[in-house]
C-alpha cells in the first residue's frame, strides 16, 4: 500500500528531528572552540594550533551545512522546515493532522451504565475541541516563527555559505581574477550559531507536535551533550 500524504510529512518531520539532533551534537563539540577561552588556550597552543584550526573549520562548515539543509532544502526528496511549512498550506492535509492530534478515542463506547458512558463521551468531545484549538495555536506559532527566521539575515547568510562555499566552490570575478566568495562579506558572527540553533530547537519542537503529536526532551539531550563535551575537551 502506498503511503499517504500524511505518512510522508510525518516521516519528514521525524527526519528533521533526527537531523537537528545530529547538528546539536556537532555544535556541542564546536561551541567551546568558539567561545571558551580556556579550551582555546589549551588546544590551540603550540604544535596543536594547526590541528585545532582544521577541526574547528571542519565543524563550522558541517554545522552550517546542517543548518541550511534543515531549514532551507527545497528538493522534494529532502525534508526541511521550508517544505513542512509549505505542506501546512494544504487544507486537506492540515485537517488530517488536526484530527490526528485531537482525537484519542479513549472514552468507552459500550458498558453496563449508559449514563456514565454518555458523560465520558461528552467529556472526550470537549477535550477534542480543546486540542483542535491547541493545534491551531501551534500551527500559527510555527508559521510565524518560521517566517521570521526564514527572513533573517543570519539564516540567509548560512544558506549562501552552504551554496557558494561548502556545497559548491563558486568563483566570482573581482575585476582582476576569479576568487571564492569572501566569508567575511556574509556578515556572520559566531553568536549567530547560538541564535539560529535556539530558533531551530523551538521550530522543530513545534513541528514534532504538529506533525507527530509528540515532542522531544531537549533538556535531557543538552545534559547528555554537556557530559560528552566536557568529557572530551576537559580530559
């Protein structure tokens, strides 16, 4: 049996979460190399300096690639926040997702006491309507937050760095010779990683709720990553 449209977008939402989990792990290992003075002092000193710069550059490029892919990929075979936002423009699909979010079918439909069953059924219908309203709020929050991130200078620059430097070595003529795009011209700062990843956390959590009816324990994951980071760089 062929998967339904809803099956496909649910699978895409699951994959976006998986991609974000991988990105968070990479960034947990990268962040001390950007912001922690003690880590940089220890690992960039002396003969370690060149190896340190290679590792930091490789992690930066990998994180930029993941950010751009998670947020901006347009390929029909590749899940992204951009494509999931587009999917929510389909009224029929949106209705299916809403009903899957709202209807749990927990109340009994038969039993010894019809009055008790009627009360439970009425209560469940009321809770279903509350979940429909909650679903609508989640969709609105996701689409509003995504629109702001999509229009942000930082995400645009991450996308350009992915397209013109990392995924493809694009050359530009500067009037004398062909040169690669100057990363500094993109205006990115290390702090942009923190800002964009915080938004990706929020957006992917909303995606998980809207498409899957579940969320992810980001705080628990942060603890695991902190243990891994400190266990490695502070060893």
